[in-house]
C-alpha cells in the first residue's frame, strides 16, 4: 500500500478538534486526510451507519440532513439518537437562520457528535421553499453568519458541504468568493460536491447526474487555499479512485457507491488507513450485526427498516439477487426477525459469503489527470 496511506491517519482524534486550518502550514493537509460516507436522506440513517461500522471503523460517517425546524419542533431523539460505535459521526444540519443553527450546533455537541456540517448543496423544492440548501450558494453572507454563529455556540468543528455553483452563479470567481466568506467566518473545512446544481427544472436526483462533474475545480480551490481543509465529493465509485484523489485534497466523500455496494467500505481501514478492518468477509459482518438487529427489534423497530439497507451487500456477486429476494419477501412478515438474514445468507454460495475484502492496489485508471497540491 506504501505511499497510498493517507498521511498522519494516526492523529485522527485531532482532526475533530478545531483549529486544523489555523495551525496547518501551507501545503499541509491538516491533521489527517479523511474518507467519509456522504449524508444521504433516507439512506444513511442509524441502522445503515451501524452496519457500516461492521465494515470500517475509520471512515467518517454523516447523519442524514436534519433541519433546524425538525430539531426545534420535532422529536429530537428520533433525529439524533445514535450508537456510540457510529463515531466518528458528523451531524448534518439544514437551515438558514444563524440563531437556530447555533442552537442546533450546541445540541449536537451535547449529544456527542464530533462535528457539525451545514448543507448548502441540496436543490430540492422543499429545501428551496425553506430558503436553505443549495440556494444559499447565492447568499455567502448568510452562510458566513451561520458558520460564525455555530462556531460561537459550540466547540465542535463546523464545516459546509456545497456545490460548485448554482444556475448562472457558477464561475470560479463566485465559488472563490463564497468559500472565502466561509473562511473569514472561521469555517473548519468545506466538502465540495464537484458539480453545479440547477435550482429549477431538474429533480434532486437529476441534479446528481446531469450537471457534469468538474473535480479539477475542487483541486484548484485547494491549490489556491492550501491551508483550508477541502474535501472532494461526487462520482467516486471505488476506493482506488478515492485514494488517487486523496493525494490532492484533504478527504474524499463517497455517497451512492457506498450505499449501493457497501462492501467496498470493508477495505477502507486497510487500504486507506493501514489498519486491519473489522470484517474478514461479508458473512462475518452480517452475523456481527445481528445482535444490533435484535436490540432494535426489541426496541420496536420494524425489521424491514433495518434490512432494506443491507440489500446491496452482495452487489454484483453470485447470489446477490437471491439474497435480496429473501430479504424483500420475508422482512415485512409479522414477527419476522434475524432468521430472515440467516435465510438470506444461506441463499448465497459459501465462497462468496466468505470472500475477503478487496486488497488490490489502487488503479486510478478513470481519474482525471491529478493536480498535486504543494508538497
Ligand atoms: C438518496 C440520497 C439522499 C441524499 N441526501 C443528502 C443530504 O441529506 N444531504 C446532503 O448534503 N447531500 C445529500 N445527498 C447528496 C450526497 O451527499 C452526495 O453529495 C451526492 O450523492 C454525490 O456523491 P456521490 O456521487 O458519491 O453519490 C443525497 C444523495 C442521495 C443519493
């Protein structure tokens, strides 16, 4: 694995403290490069995150976006409850009112999150009606006020996840102005989804594939601000690609691929952080998850709310379809329990159930030419 280990991964606890940007020398990458699983509504809920922990201990995880309204007027436990094993875990907030965001950031700290992230990337109509998400890219001063207020209200690092631009506000000049406003407000890092969003005419789903990816613009942002923690998100389908990008930015965030093919996360600890990962094979990961499943069932969770996140475990492997079918057909039945997962496993050939994580060297064949940050 040699030179592909992310440097200084041993220092990980420090990355969750503040001041990384302030203390890092120009060209340094902060305390540690990071590999994270993106916040995804309805996907990265606590059940999925807890399963991910059977695959990787080192990847940083994010909650789904939680709006300030949901936290201030809704069921806080439902939105914020998590298993301590899920850490390092970042709470992603949605909102535009600095005072409300500040209160929620303080709540995040009391609840044991290690970092707070503000969503400035979501283009859904609902989010736009609330005047937050991606449309805030047009209002750098509002986002800066929010960052300032959140930082003042807690001692957690505060980061922003955003796009390259929206609609016609899409050039590097605007992007730079936006990021520099956040820097002036003390932001601890940015995660950039490397495409713009169209606020009207495209569904959120189409906004994740139609606007072209432009990762080179994220690399340029990092090159011009070597002291700023910049993480890249968008279109990363495998670890080799993530490792290749991580030479030029401070972290790589993987979204859909990590959900649709979670087993790719089983090699993160070894390939990215140089430590053994928790799972020797898929069957072991699933069996170790069963006590959690029983615990949540006893707490009243429906089995299907948990098992739906496991459908991709054998993605692309013999038996995948049978595995999914057993889960889909049997999880809804009254009284269904962990035996459904045992039956689903039994539908997969043993040699597939016992396959080790992919240990291959990175093959960054489909990565655009790398632009190295200053050494
Ligand atoms: C089902 C789904 C839900 C998402 N929900 C959120 C969200 O709550 N907050 C957010 O910042 N991004 C959200 N995203 C966007 C992802 O975090 C990520 O930026 C995007 O999928 C691009 O990364 P990828 O190409 O690796 O998937 C969501 C994406 C998907 C597919």
